[in-house]
C-alpha cells in the first residue's frame, strides 16, 4: 500500500517534470491551491501549512522543508512560489527550473509562531514518509513539538508502522501528546504509555504535568506511579552503570596489582618500579603497533594480540635481569629494596623519556575493541572496557593456574613457605626467585598493554597506578591473589560510587583514609594469611 | 656496642673541629653577602637564598633521621609535614599582603577574590598574627602526626606497611590541596608574598635575616635531636629500631616512644617548611608529592642514617649536586638521582660518613632486616652464597 502510494507519487512528480505541464492545468489541484497561501501573511502561512499537512501529500515535505530552511522564494511580481537550490529557483509545485534565484525573488519569511506550526506539520507529514530514518526523526520531532492536533496523525502512523524502534518512539510521542488532552481517560492512557520510558525529558514532562493546577486525582495517582516506576528504573540503570564503571576501574587496578601481589606478596619485595614495568608494557604495545604498521599493514588490526606476549617477554626478561643484578642483594631488607627500586623507576622513566620523548604516544584501538553497547536510553557500555575486564580475569585465571598446577608454581609456593627445606629438597631457590620476579614483572607488562587502550601512553603512566596498586595489595591481604581480586574490585566500585557525591578527587581521598582506618582493624588486610608463616 | 661508643668518643675532637669549621662557613655566608658589589669574595643574593634553602632541607633531613635512623620508622610522607608548616607560614604571608594584592581586598587573598569568595574561611582566622601562624607551624603537622601515628603504631603497623601508608597520606594531601575549594589557592598555591613581620622580602637584609633564622633553626634542631638521641630515651629508640618485640616484652610502651618521636619529628619538619617558604616565595601542592618525600629520605641515606651530622651532610651533598647538575646537564639529573638510590642502598648502607669512617653512631649493618618482624618476608641468610 505504502509502496504503491509512494511509487505513484514519484511517477506523478516525474510526469510533472517531464511534461512540464502548463500551470493552469494544475490550478485546480488542492495541493497547489493550499501551497499558494505560503506566499501570504503569517496567518495565511499558518492556514496554508495546516491545509498542506491535512492533505498528506508527500510533495509538501520538500516545500515545507524549504520554508523552514529559508529556501522558499516568493516572486516579487506574481507571488509565485519557488524553491532555491544552488542559487537556482525551481517552481515549488512543478519543480520546473525557473532561472537564477536572485532575479526578482524574495525569501518567504517566517516568525516563531509559523516555525512552531511548521515543525509540527513537517513531523506529521514525515511520519508517512517511506524513508525509515525520516520517519524516526519525525516520531522524535512530534514528541518535541507536542500538539494535541497531532493526536489522530500519530495514532494513524502507529497503526501503519511496523518498525519496532519507530513504534516505541511513537508510543512515547503518543503518550506525550495524550497528556495534552482535555479528556482524563486520554491523559491516563498517556501517562501509562510514558511510564515505560526512561528518558529524562519524559520524566521532566511528567513532573511538570503533576505540578500543574487542578490535576484529576486519578491522573495524579497514575502520574505518581509512573514517576515512581521511572525513577526506580533510572536508579537501576545508574546502579548498573556505576557498578560497571567500578568493575572497569577495578579490573585496571587488578591488572596493575596482580604483579605486585606476586613480587610483594609472595616474595616480600617492595617493587616501586612496578609502575614502570606497566609503562614499559604500554610502550611495547606502541612499538609493536609501529612495527606492524611499517611491515605488516594488513594485519595491524591484530598487533594488540601480538603485543600481549611481547610485553610479557620484554618486561619479564627485564624483571629477571633486575632480580639477578640488583634486587637479590637486598633480600630481607625491604626498606632498602623500596628505596633502590624507587631509584630504578626514576632511571627507567628517564630512559623512556629520552628514547620516546616526553609527550604522549598514540596507541590505536583495533576496530573489534571499539564501540559501545547501549543499555537502555541513558546508559552505554564501552566495549574496550569490557575487554579489559575480561582480560584482567583471564590473567588472574592464568596466574592461579600457574601457581596451583605447574611445577614452577609448586616450587614457588615451597620457597615462599620454607626456603631452607625447599632448598634441601633440591629446588634451586635462586632460580625460582628470579623467575617469580620475572613473572610478576611480565604481568605488569601485560597490564600495560591493557592500559594503553584507555590511558595516555607517557613516561609517567606507571606513577599514577603505583600507590593505588599498593593500596589494593595491602587492603586485600599480602600474598593472597583472591584478596587482590576482591580488593581491586571493591576499591574500584567504592571509588565510582563515591564519585557522584564528592567528586573524583575527594572520593579518592576518602578511599585512602578508609583504607588507613581499615588497616587499624585488620592489619593484615581482608584475607589474612594465618599460621606461623606470618610471624617470621 | 660499648666498643663502638668508645671509638666514637675518641674521634669526637676531630668531629668537633670539622663541625665547627662547617658552622663557621655557614655563618660566613651572610657576612660575605654584605661585602661591596665589586669585592671578589662577595656572595650573591642568589647564593644566600640557595644555601638558606639547603639549611631548611638539612632540617627536614634531620627530622627524618630522627625517626628513621634512630627509631627505624621510615616515613615516606615527611614532605607532607614540611609542606603543612610551609602552608601555615604562607597563610601568614598571604594575610600580611593586605591591600597590596592585585584586587586590593584588605582581607581576602587574591585567589579568593578571583574565585568570587565573599568571606574568609574560618581556618584562615588568626593567620594575620605572626605568633598564631608560628604556633600553627608546629601544631598542625604535630597534630596530624599524632593522630596518624597513633592509628598506625597502636595497631603495630611497621616497616614497609608504614612507609606505604605515609606515602598514601602525602598523596591524599597532594590531591586535596590541588582542589580550589579547599581554600589554599589550589594548583597555584600561595605566592606573591610582600613582607614578613613588616620587612620587605625582596631586600638583601631580610634575606640575610631569614638565612640567619634558618641557620639558628638548623643548629637548634641539631641540638634538640642530639639531646634526645644521647638521652636514655634515645637508647630506647635505638633498641626499638634493632629489636622492637624485645623492647615491648621488656615492658616499654613502644607505641608511646614511637608516637613521641614521630610527632616531634613532624613538628621539626613543619618548622623547616615554614623557614623555607619565605625564601622561595611560593608554596604549592607539588610540595606534597610523594617523590619529594622520598627524595628527602635519600638525602639521609646518602649522608648516613643513624648519625645526625650524616643527615645534614647528605642534604647538602645531594642538593648541591642537584643544583649543579640541573643547571649544567639537566637530562642527567634523574639518572644520577636514581643511580644514587641504587648505589647507596647496595654499596653504601652507612652513607657518606660510613665511607670516611665517621659512622660511629650507626651500628654495623644497621639491622634493617630486623625492623620488619611482622612481615611475611622469606628470611634469607644475608650472604647467600652456595644457595641452591
């Protein structure tokens, strides 16, 4: 039916253009008659627009659009209407070329009143358009310029419409329009239709309606119920959003802290250069990307996948090197290890600064990581953050697997529990130390790959995470990966919940103070190790 | 132990002569500054301010040495106490600008007028009196250290845990002071000072005056620290450093001793900050940055912890090197500083004074491994030859 009408219209317009039929032949046409009013006064224009809209002729859309855009011309002599395109005037009814637009034409003027009527009329006309995007835009439009006159048109459009998204928007628009009705039952229906929306504009509309004088008690009750339902749904969505942001921040903290949980928790080494390992991982990602761009441009989408093992190897190897050359001399002297690794971090930062420059480096996100998933009207979830959460959990699973199910993990745990006996049993403890430190550093490097996707890759990237990661490890309980997991997500979520009330900075301060007080109660963190090993 | 003390006593005259010489040099600085412009021995105003700054750094180093070198409490947040003392002094200097500010408001400092504040916040009251500000210089850092130390020491947070938490403390303060609505000038801090006690800050005489005050402050701090460390109290502190649990089992209240020395040290750091601010003419949140605090720790480590003059020597040596390097080869400075951290911890556990055989105050090896009796550190026999 629709297709037939539109095809007929196209045919009609085509005929007009091809035949260039004399104007007189169409003078009786209701459309041309109504359109002529657009050349008159503002009142004439409004009357003409209403008539055109009531006719439902698709030819009216470009005409009214031209009026709205200021492209409708009126000939000074005979008041003939023309539409201006590329400085050329075309006849408004026949679409015939009339010559240059600056030859004796005036722009048809509109005022705010006309503009309001015009917008509604356009919306109504476009609701019948064959173009899906135009119909959707129109459905939104009739919501914005509410008018009770639109009611039958929206109802008609809703009856015809089959696209679910446009239908949903039309329902909202219908409800919003019904609110304007005099009849309480219409308004009641409107409120019910709107209760399903979570658009803040709709909520504002309902609030306004509720506050208006002499509201029908039934309608008032329905309004209250609708607002209640909407508020709880919005709160729910906000909660989901906040929890997601918290999980996202938590996964970043988890990635940064996992390596620390190994070097600090398992080995007792305070590695202040841990943040720099993260930073080096991010720079490895950058270098891998540049290498792919230079030699394998076709596969550069997947350079990120390659950079994960690359970062692990680079930072892990560096970790082993540092352990062998420096850190092993300071075992059992944690305060001095702390100072020395701080010095290391300064040197590493300065090296990177002189190699890559002090400015941020750009690491592109591959297309399969970009984009967002909308969740209701108000909430979107970005894909790269979802990937980072998944990645963080994956890395945690791998570490748990390595410590629980491999020979190296067994040796690592044995050395942690009792170095002397482990050594007596033939475990090469020095090797285990080196590889444990390498593992911790390598994980930091992988964290750097993830961070390169959401943060600036600069020499001080690691600095911003080091204190937070230490807090996670201390909070979760040293030497306990589950503690690190729970600590990271808890801190992330608490941070994000505090943010709306206190701002990001104050939220962070609250969290720091809370941890300091928390440690009062449980000096060994959330999940304290028990037994004699603690007291050594 | 007794042998070490005897050895120190035998070296005492040498030490006294050296210290007297150093003091004489420091006293000479403002005198040389008063010489006529064309004299070859004249020290520039710049040098007076520079050495004055070093004096303040040395005071900060002393305060760190008192808690770290003698009591084994490594605070990575002493810069916070220094900065708080500095802010207290800065607030006085801000109030004494009066109507000479850009906006000519008799009461509100410029930045408050700029932020469209109508009233002075309550915590700025009283800072128009020097005496009040001077009290606040010690009271504010002291109270913070008292509260923080009480919380930490009571639950026996020791070693690296304490270090990390103090670092978090100064980091939290850094973030807080960056906020404009804290009422401390936000990012820009407090600056554009005009005069101190009515003396204009930009004259040579005032600079010399502040220099002398700093020198007196340093000598005073040194004498206070010396008095404490030589007393019976000092012996208990060293005992806590070397074997905390044993001291506790002997019936001493370790918490009270630590709390006392930590609070005192914070107050000394506050005074150092207060003397520092009128010399540099600005105090801003970057003074709270954890890097500053840890850099101050390295002065002590380089000089030699556990000996008071070691801290002073370290502060002068490292900052002298910093001034020289950052002007001649700026890109090298961070390498040198980082290298210092590594070299000192690995090769010079007793610092420069250990190198020249003066480290009588510090017991050999310092027993740092014993400072962390409660951390789950794998106990490793220190020379790990033949391991595995």
